[in-house]
């Protein structure tokens, strides 16, 4: 056994659990997540490793007193697994940890990988929320970015989810795609509003180095909307979703009242979480821990050493403050004024030239004792946050 890198956890706040399933039917052209084309022979070994990791880490940390507020199966495409495989992982979590009564259990599901019996089994096993990768409703755009499903398969998947009992469904949508017009984006938003999910995430495409789309872009014109159009697409999402009754609670996330994603709030509110699986990160007692990235190495590490934690980093007080600022300002509720002042080390907001300028220019505001990014500031939120750090 390797010496444990696990930190001692002292506080009693609820924890989130993240479970990484690193397999997809095929790779989308824009994706740089730690995921691989599914290899059925390797899957069961990976799941055995996952079950072992969950049990061993929970035992090593004697964590029974910490309640779990959320479990998130992400990837990859967790829904390509059989229901019984996912339920087995969930059972290991239940045996190792103490779940809150109203624990949120989310699972990422792609159209074309679910059917009614699978969905019913997941619902009955306690999965409370599904997050569906739709991205766009124009088949030509879906093909362009390497998605393997069609728009009608997305709609059918949504219907099956409802039929199985799910009453908390997120749809992931993307703007700024190659060949996507404003008309396409409005059609996608209106379709999503029309099918009636409880939550919508709207992300702009990011060209990540090393992806096929990035490579194509380097080699020539790929028909991306220009910056101004992309900003208008974002604003269109904000306006249309608000008019349809969704609350924008984070830069890219919109929820019907009562349906904010508990698990993502764990990250944005800088709460602690365990990450299980290949490449998963954990944030515990001021440390970030990293698991082995490659599934095969992850499985070997668990079998040989009883842990797959490959490294850890103690975050300095300065780094913790920066993270809190960066994450907190992504939320529309922003940060408590006193916390914000403590992070910047000022007694008064006007004592910081940067803050005073952003307040004067209408990018930041103070509402009910909290510093928030204004709607105008949302368009340039990332740049604003960088200016403050
Ligand atoms: S389905 Fe999701 S995780 Fe899988 S390749 Fe596509 S974007 Fe990446």
C-alpha cells in the first residue's frame, strides 16, 4: 500500500461525490474531456476499480459523519453503461457514505444510449436528475461537431425520461458552433423551452487545443460565428430563458424555481467533494487531489496500491481566496460584501481602484449586501474576474 495522501477532514459540511465514467460511443470533435471510445472488455475492470476506490477511500478517511448532499455521474457518457452497473456503483456509495434524505443523484445521459427499461431502473434506484447532451437541434450541426445522435433522438430520449418518472431534467445546449446561425440558435432555444425541462445549461463552444475542431480551425476557415454574433447568442439565451420563467443562477445555467443543480453548487460555493475514477479531482481540507488519468493506469493503481491518487496540492490561503472569488462571482447571487472585501484585503470597496472602476462602469453592483456581476458584466465575466484577481 502507498502511504495515504488523503488529508484529515475536520469540518462537518455536506460533501459532494463525483464519479467519472470515461467512456463514450465516439469522441465529439470539440471534446477534450478525459474520455475514450468505449471498450466493453475494459469496462467491468474499471467498474471493479471504482467500487474498490469508493470503499477504500471512505474507510481510510473514517468519513461516516459527513453527509452526502449530491452524487454526480459524469464523463464521458455514463448512460452507455447498463443500469445494473450504474446501480452497483451507487450501492457502493450508499454503503460507504451517509446520504442526506434529499440527496441529489445526477447522471449524464446522451440520446441514443437510453431506453425505457434502463431509465425506469435508474429512477427506481434513486437517480433523481438526468442531464442530457442535446447541444443543437439541427442534424447538420450535430454531425459537424461529431455528435452521434439526431435532434429527433434527443426529443425521444427526453420523452422516455419523463415516461420513466424523471421530473428533474437538464438539457445541455451549445452556441458558437461552426455553421450555426442566430436563427439556428433561436430554434434550439425555442425547442428546448418547448419540451419543458427543469434546467438548461447554455455553453459557448471553446476550441480546446488538441481536438479535431481546433486542428481544423488552425488549418483554415471553419465558419465559426464572429465574436459579436456569439455575444448576441449568449444574450439571446439569457433573454429568452428568462422570459420563459427560468432563473439564471450562474453564468451559463438556468433553472426553474427549486431546480438549481445541487452538485454544481458544491463546486461554485467552494464546498468539499470527493472525485472517484480516472482523472477525477477531489477538494478536501484545502487540498486538491488528482487521480491517475488513464483508465488502465487507474485500474492498476487501485489493484496494486489500494489508491489511485497520483498527486495532491495544498492550496495556499491566497489560492483559496482567488478560487472563492472566481467561483462565487460566477453565481448571480455573487459574494457576501464582507467576504469579497476580505478576499481583496480592503476595508472599503472604494479603496480598490479596480473594484471602484468596475462598479462605476456598471459591470459590478452591490445588491442586498452581496457583490454581483451585472447583466452587462455577464458578457465579459471571465475577463472581469481575471481583472479582480
Ligand atoms: S459525449 Fe460528451 S464526453 Fe463524450 S466525447 Fe462527446 S462531449 Fe466528450
